[in-house]
C-alpha cells in the first residue's frame, strides 16, 4: 500500500528537521571547536613571540659560544 500524499509531506518535514538538527550537531560543533583551538594557538604564538630576543646574535658571538662548548 502506497503512503498518502499527506503522509509523505509529514515524513519529509520530519526528515528535513532531523537532517537540520543532525547537521548542526555533527558539523557546527566541531567547526566551533577547531576555530577556538586555532584562536588559542594564534594567541599563544603572539604571546610567546615577546620572549624572543630583540635582535639576533652576531656571528662572532655564535662562534665564541660554539668554541666554549668544544672544551
């Protein structure tokens, strides 16, 4: 027995609503999590960049340090 057109519309509506809810749960939440993780990593990188020296060492300084380590 074939379903009546009214039943088909109700089934379509229920399936459409379920699909939208499933899409939100299985797509939106992970994307938000990834966005927050990315933002956190960028903020951490920005903060840690201030720990770097303001200028690079001269070649002479590097050679002295290497020579000291060879003892």
